[in-house]
């Protein structure tokens, strides 16, 4: 969610950085939307498989809640590993 | 409450917010389509009609999807607020 | 295919609405392309599994036709449920 | 027939149409890649070469994919025309 | 990777073609990024399933290398079939 | 080496390169999330906590992912260079 903080922008001047900030803001919005829809998709797929009723059951509801919690804990952990990796390899990736 | 918060935004920001809403709706609808078709439709196509049980399954699947989408949305908004507060604290 | 009709645009002025229309037109084109490619992928995956010939068999051809028909009937039904849901919850979703 | 219909468009619209065509081709090609690789390639990699049967499968898979892509395209165009007529009726 | 070469641009004038070239350049960058991430995802999914160690094993390493090689050989073959198909059907696809 | 090559670019190109880098990082991170969560997390949710073995698996999965991502990146760059040389030969 904050990949922008990971990037090395020291070679840009102030005007370029301001322009990028607007772009980053838009991307963060898109990332949030994708996160939201992707998380719903993931947990819905894993937790809801009974269509004899149109009401979410207690069991499904708990599963969803655990699925979301686990997703964020796993994302946070992988995010830390990712940040550590970026620090050791510099700006990383092909340019 | 949506409209009053919208009034404070510039024209450009309002368009961007509307575009984001369309993207969010499109993404949600596409996931609903894929998810509920995968869960409810037989992949063994004998004809081009929806069976009665497939139709009922789609309706229930949609109802459950909307419910869960909303719950997760509320959870995310709480977390986002918490993160924004943390960010604004860090920027000071 | 017509999610734009579902959205509440009453808080925008005429100029803003015109600008959005251009944007919507472009998105509708992209949505159509995604629909086309996604539908082909879905029905191809489900119906074509025999590669002893390079010609689509009668059985495969019927399967594709049924798959497309069912996809649109299911989409229409889910679209109705979606529209009903949007009406009851207002513009819905996080802003 | 494509060119004559193109001539009636503005420069901006022609660029947009060309961009849409590139997006359509890219999407189609990516689906062809993923679909036919999933159907034809063994995931048990013993070496980096395509076997004879994998190569033949890829060729046949591509031929079938193009055929089906076209059929579905024709069906979609018919439906799109019908919907556009419906829309223009609704706008009147 | 060079779908732009497949397209018929004869109905555009020079200015339009120059504008498209800038657009194509951006898309090629995005395509390269998607190819890179998609290929990593594909071969990682197929080859790495042992998490008793944090080091990539010799077996996994060979599998990755073969997976990448095969991906490119298959892509090249399918790309040839695609180009042949585009030639016979003209610019193809719905406009 | 990155910065010296960056200096030769125009402002617009530098922004585009930075945007491409963000897209690349975002795509890589999303694939890491999906891939390692699929490989390491049980889909049988008994509570909202990561187990010890899930946490260890995520760490190892990430380490392997970074390694393989880099290897494939190097291979791709070699191939891209070869293709660019071929393209420049063809354009002459």
C-alpha cells in the first residue's frame, strides 16, 4: 500500500517529484480498489460454498473475518520482507 | 453525507472520485460475475438455458456477495482511517 | 456493460458530466474488449480439450454456443441483482 | 470496409480506435498464450525444449482458439448492435 | 511483444502515426513489466513447492530455467501462428 | 549506474521511467502476496492468527521469490538487449 516510500527518487528535481505525487495519489486509489475487490474475491471464494440460503451463516461470517485478518497479517509480514529486500538491492527491478 | 463531502472538492478531484467509483463498481461487478458463475454454473453445457437451481444459486450467491463485500468494506475503511492518522502523525 | 447508468451523478455540473461522458466512452470500449477476451477464454477453457485435430468439432461448437448463451443469461440475472442492490444502498462503496 | 468507416472519424477518434485495437490484440494474444500453454505444456520440466507433441498441440490449439474467438466476436457484434438500437430507442 | 508491427496503420497520416508511436512505447514498457511478472509467477508456481529451506535448490533452479526456456519457445511458436492468422484475416477483431 | 543513465533522459522520460518502476514494483509485490499466501496459508480458517509454520513458510517463500524474480529479470534483460540489437539491425 505504500510502495512509493520504497522507491529512490533522489535523482528527480522538485517539479518532477510534485508531478509524480499526483500520479502516486491516483495509483494509491486504484490500488485500494484492487485490494478491496481482490480481498473480497479471495475470502468469498474460500469461505462461501453453501447456497441453500441467501443469508451469510455464522460459520461463513467467522471464516470471512479470519480470512481478512490473516490476509492482512500475511501482507504485513511479506511487506516487511519486501522492504528489506528493496533496501539491500537498491531501487531494484529492470529500468 | 456523500454530497456534502463532495462539495468541498475541486472539479478535477470530483471527476477523479467519480472515475474511481466507476472502477470500483466495475471491479466489484466483474468479481461477482466470475465468482458466482464459477460457484453456480455447471461447466457441462447441455443447452444454453439456466436451470432453475442455477438461477436460484445465482440470486443467493449475489446476496451473500453484496453482504460480504460491505462487511469487508467497513473493515477496510476502519483500517484506512487508522493508517491515515498514522501517516499524518509521521509527517509532522 | 452499463454501470454508468447505475451511478448517481447529481452532484456534478454540466461541464463535469460532459467530461465524464468522454471517459465513460473509453471505459466502455475497454470493458467490451475485456468482456470479449474473457468470454473467449472462459468458454475455450471449458469446451476445448481435444487436440487430436485442428478443427473445432461439432461437440465443441455446441458447447461454446451454450457456454456463451449461459454466460449472458447469468450476467443479465446478476446485473439485475446488482442494479437492485445499488438502488437500495445509494451510490454504495467506499468514496 | 474498415478504411472507409475510419475516414469519417476525427483524428482523435482514429487514434482511440487504434489504441483499442492494440488493446484487443494484446488481450487476445495473452489469452492465447496462457490458454494454449496451460493446455499443451507439461508442467513437469525435464528440459527447456518443446517436445514434438507439445508443438503440434500448440499449433492445433491456436487454430481452434482463432476460430472460436471469431465466432464469439460475431455473436457479440450482433448483440452489441441490438443493444445500441435499444439504447438509441431509449434515448428518444 | 511486437503486436504493433501486426497492425495495419495505412489509414493514418504521419502526425497520427507519430502520436501512436509514443503510445506504443508506453504500452511496450507495460507489456514488458507484465511479461516479467507473469513469467515469474508462472514458473515460481510450477517449480517451487518446498519451503523447508529459504535457498532455491538445484532441482528448483533447473525447473525455473527449463520453464522460462519453454515459455519463450511456446510464445514464439504461438506468436508465429498469431501473425499468420492476422495476415490472412486483415486487421481482424471488432472495431 | 542508474542515476548516471537517468541524467541523460528528459524530464518527461524520467517521470515515465519512475511510473514504470512503480508499476513493476506493484505487480511484483501483488504476485508475491498472492503466490506466497496461496502456497503458505491454510484456507481452513480456524482463527485470524498466522501459525508459526505459516509465518516461517511466508519468510522462506519471499526469499525464494526474490531470488527467482532476479534470475528471470537477468535472463529477460539479456534477451531484450538481443532483441533491441536485432530491431536496430532490421531498421537499417
